[in-house]
């Protein structure tokens, strides 16, 4: 695995910076990312370009044998451009045109912005596309960060109307798909359709779902445009983008299709602010981050483009500066995160950043070097871990379990949660943690991906479910896979309308059940659930009544109180060579029991792990990580038992 660092020669004096490439080489780094925020330095005035500083930097890194990943600079349009052309700026959900002075302030829907992007990306690609130091490119930076995917400008409104016309063909088809007769929302022309913001009350959920799809397509098309320019002028170099952990505003499966491989940025301690983690867990993992947040990101980006590598393009290497609480990481945390990345299949880890910034919005953020240019704590940990991961053998992650995830379901679920404490991510991560707590490796896959190599398929929430997806999953069960379906599966059609016969929609004939009632529980309210042997569990947030439709459905657990008392909470049905299990309740302990049963039926070896311990396998190595104490033990599975640690 390669190690690298993000650096900013434009932030320090030339004389200071020229000492850095040799230091990077000595530290064991191989890759340096440059220039993703440097447009104003490239082009200080319209049409006047200055690349001398970057030429010197790239040449100096090349002289030390370091590879360069160049970023296209479009995440930070220069002030001269947006001052003269404010129509390029983003309009937010409240109808306000955002101002420059930060980053990511452009409008994806603006045709003029696309023209400016083409112009600057082509200039940079022509200059550096064939440079021997340049091994690859990063497009833009963190698409959508700071809630910037969904534009509400006039450009976006007209583009959305064209997108709808192309999708539906006729306005009657749109009205039918959206159920526009509700609240007298019927349209007579596509140009009557407005954007779903500033409505008095909640907009039509199908309208909202299509707007999210349109906005996602805008990001994908914009990134593809940049990629095509880079490939035309820099053949043989990879093109990637640095995505974010648990980011939800565009479809990453679509966005990765045109890239060579995905990258992502990870800041484990800063991510602890997610709402579904308890206060106790946030305290326990304050200095390492929760193991399953970064773990899920690795498993997701490893699977979002099957067969491709994945990189960490920004790895936290000290304290961050943008979270509610920017805790100093524990001793060993940087090594733990690096080893986790390797264990989950990453091919490179690039640390953020080389030297702490002395000015600007990120001056509170740490680097491998402190503000004074002296090595910080992360520098010493990278020095220690570099020889270990660079010598570690590669190989694939041998996952036999696939966790199914899709963006349509995410968007539709969170638009109408029905319980304030519920969310798509909270539900999905509950299933992911239940699997990881039992020591199994997990691939995160789209439900229409090739699933033929997996013995267990875990679908926490396929809330939007098509006939095509149902047929695909039915095929997997018939050939022997064990399928687990979570709450709210198959509630909606692709249009966003409900399946009238009830959830799980077109999977009902396979599962043998229909959801007849669901109960969103108030905060602090619990409902008892009794499983086999009289074992009792407490359900919170959400419960469903799974009504068997055929005689061969086995009820594994029932509610013991509340309106659903006596009704089924967990069911199982054999089908073909496999089977389907449904769970309708949010309960950590019940979910752990149910996932264990599914893994056993699938023949997947598993065992409960101690609190905070995770096990990952790559090739012939097993990595046991203790996230409470920031330690990792590496075991060679091919070695004789008596020689293993």
C-alpha cells in the first residue's frame, strides 16, 4: 500500500517548501496531492496564467521519486470570476444566492460555469498531462460538501424541467407517476413544474425524489465532463475523485462509473457527531472514532466500483478543526486508521496535511508538521507504520456477506421518516455494526450488482423497490443465498408511490409476509419482543406487523405489548436452495440474534467480539483492531498455528 500526503506549496515560501520533498521521501511517503484549491494562483487575473511555482514544485517532487496527484481547481472559483459574474454562484434552498469567501460556491446547473470549468481544466491538463511525475488526477474536491449539490437557481429550474420531459415524455405520465392529483398539484405543461423548495408545507415526495435524482445526475455529468478532458490530455494517468463518508446528496454508484477508482476523505474522530450514536459511545471512542464509521466507508468505496482499487485521499493525522469537538487523537490512532485502511482493501492512504496551515479557515487543523514546521505526533506515527504497510501483502477482502445499499431508498426514507429519531443511515449502520460485531467481512453493494459470490445478503432498508430488483434478489435466494430484509423494505415503487398491497412490495411472494401496520415509537418508548426460548428484547423507534401470507412462514419472534401485541416481529421462510428472513423491529439485541441466525444458515463463520474489537481479513492476513486502545495485531493465516501472535 502506498502512503502519501496532501500539500500546499502556495501556502509557504519557496525556500521553505523546497526542503519538504526530501523530508517526505525520508518519511516513507510516495505520493503527494497538489493544487486542488489553487485556481487564483494559476490564474491571478482573467486569462493570465502563472505556473512557474507549480512547475518547480512538481519537478522537485519528481527529483525525489515522488508521484504527484494533481487536483482540478474548480472547488474554489477565484474572486475575480464570481465578482464579475455572480450568476455562477449557488442559490440555496431558501432562495439566497451564496457569496464567495469560502469554497464550493458554484452552481452545478449554470452552463456558463461549465464553460469556465472546461477552460481551466483543459489549460491545467495540457500543461501537466504528460509530466512524468504526474501519476493521476483528482477532479474538483469533495463534490457537494457544505450542502452544495442541490441548486435552486433559475438555471436549475429550467434544467430540472428538461430532465423531467426527457424522463416522462408527456406531462400526463408525470402526473400519474407523482400522484399529482393529490392537493390539486396536476400539471398541464412541464414548464409549470417548480423546484421543491419554499413550499408552505412538505412538497410531493415523488417530486422531491425526482429532484434529488436530477441533482445527482448534474453532479455526475459535471464530473464526467472533467474526466473526459483529463483523459484526452493525460492518457495513461488515473482519474479519481475524493468523496466523503456517509455523504448522501448524489448517487455514488453513478458517479464512480467513469472514474478509474474512487477515493474518499476520512476524519474518524470528527465523524462521531452522527446523531444515532449514543453519548456513551461518543465518549468511549472520542479519541479513535467509532470503528464502523470508517469501516463502512472502506467497504462501501471498495464495492461501489467492483474490481477497482480505492484510495483514502485525505486521512486524518491529528486533530481536525470542523467538528463540534475536535479531540486530539489517542496515541496510536493514526497507525490504527492506516492499518484499518489496508485491512479493508485500500491501495493508498494520503494524509491530510503536510504542514498545519498558518492562515485561512483551516488554521486550527493539524498537519504532519506543526505550524512551526517541526514534526507533530502524526508524523512520528506515520514514520513507524510506513514500513509495515508498504511491506504488507495485498490481496482481496474475502467477504461472503453483502450489505445492500442504494440512494433512492435513502432519499425517499429520509424525506418522510415518520419517526424523528429514525433515519436511513441509522437503520443501515445498525445492521452493519451487528455484522461487524460478529467478526465477518462485509462488502457494501448496490442491490442490482452481481451478487452471485455472496452466501448472505443483508438488505437493511430497500425502501424504494423495483420489480427488477425483486427479481434479481429472488434469483440469488433460489441459487442458495440467505436474504435478510429490514424494516420499511419495499414500501415504495420507483416513482415514490407506495406498493398498494403493502410492503415488502414485489418481494412479498418471496418472503411470504405483508406489512399490515407499522408503529413509530416516541422517544423513550419501548416495546417488548420475545424470540425463541423466551428470550426478551426491547424495540425502539420502529416496529412492524409482519403478517404471514402462506403456511410455510416460520414466526421467530413476536411483540409482547402495545398495539402489535402477539403479532410477528421476525419471520423466516425457505425458498429454493436459500431462504428469506424479515425483521420488522429496531432492536440492537434482537438484530444481533437475527443476523447470527442468518450467518449460520449461510454457513458463514462468525463469533461475537469484545466491545470495540473488529477483525478484518485481506489476502492471507488477519487484522484484529482494538478501537478502545488503538492497537492492531496482524496474523498470518498461512503460517503454522504455533508461530502466530
